[in-house]
C-alpha cells in the first residue's frame, strides 16, 4: 500500500469515527437509548413514543446495529450488553468531559474535578477485571514460588490505598485464598469495594476502612503488598508524595509497593495513551501521566529497591504496573 493510500484510508477512518460519534450522541439526545433501556421496541413504537421522523430513525437504527450498540430480534430492537453497562458516570458516553475541552484550552475551571474523576474511576473500575487478574498473575500472587510472601509464610497482607471498587486487590485475594486485604477510601467507594469482595466471597479476609488514603492512621511495617491503583497520577504532587510516604511507612521490610496507573512509554504513543493523558489533564486539577523513568526515580528516592515496570497487556487503556521492594 502506498503512502497516499494509507493517508486516504486514515482520512476515511477519521471521518467515520466522527460520524459514529454524532450518531451515538444524537441517539442519546433524542431518547432512543433511554427508551430501549425500558425494554424492546419496534421502529413504529420508537417513532410514536419519541415523536421521531421514521425514515431518519430507520437509518440511525441501522448505524447503531452496525456499531453493535443495539441488537435486533425480529421487528424488535434492544440495547446490547455493552450499552446496558453504562452507569451514571458514563451514560453520556463521556460528553461531560469532552464538551469542555475547547473552553479548557482558553480558561481551565477546575472546581470539583478531582472528586468527580475519582468517583468515575470507582464506578467503572470493574471493566479492568481481566487486567487485574493478569496483574495478580504477573506478581505471582498465590503462585508456586510464593515470590510475594515473606519468608515466614504467614498469610499475605495487602493494603489497598484509595481502593475505588477494589478490583485490583480483590483479584489478588481471589488468586491467594489466604490473603487478607485492608482497603482504604471514602464511604461511597468502599460500598462498591465491599460488593466486589462479596462477589468473590472474600468474607472476613476483606476489611474496609473509611478515611483519606494519604493520611489515615495505619500500622507501620505491616503489609507485604501496598497497592496504589489508578490514584497516584491523578493526584496533586503534594497528595501523591504523602500517598507514597504512607505506602512506604506501612510496607513491611521485604514487601512490595505496587503502583497500577497510566504511564507514558518510551515509544511513539498510541491513541489510547494520548486520549487518557488528555482525559487525566481535563478531569483533574493537577493530574499528569508520568513517564516510566520519572516514576522509577521517584521510588528510588524513597529508598525502594529496583523498581520494575511492565505494561498490562489485558488493559484496554494502556495501564501499567510499577513494582518496587522495601529493603
């Protein structure tokens, strides 16, 4: 394929992506998705209940079918499983964030963005379940060599600072049937975290603690693994520093600090990386996607040994994992 052909293909792809976004937005705005959330509907029923123009509706329905966001059963139409997963934080398909992008280029209004961002992460963190299971496997949680358990072979103690819905730590608890998890976050996030723990029957092995992750009182030198997932790089430098100091303080000698977050890689960034970096910027006050080298240097300054990094292949948004050991 020639360079000109590749350019034309890319042009057409961009045009189709933009068109698809407008179709999705229009379908939401006129109420198609809300109507189908109530149950299956025919074209005639949608036309009548939403007072739409039938011919245009039929063509939009075809587009939605081709995007697999709705499904057809005879004359009836229904939301696909992926659309039924949308919650209050993403029901608008992200419009609340992206529609303010142009104004942010001129004047950033940062009121309450950090809270909204963390709430959104907690509410939608379940989508990272496959990546969380893979991360637990990479760490060899519950593995044959027990690489992450201290020499005395006591049950693994895991601290999840800013747990959100605790998908990442609960995956560790699933892989190691003896592991105990202490999860710290606000009450709303912990309600979601408890649901996650209940879903895999962690029972008394999961202990939620309501508090600010960077400052809540916790025992020193206690935990074999301290996890900070999807939290550190969305925080201000001051909060991030205190969060890391809290992690190091609570980590037992020989234990591991595990950071799961968005990282900038050394290669030319993919679209998923650039989009998430931009989203982090516009949805938080001082959040920033750090490079792998920046994060390694930061951990070494805290006295942690040999920070190692890997991208999590199962992640759909290019999440990576940094692991460092406390001497």
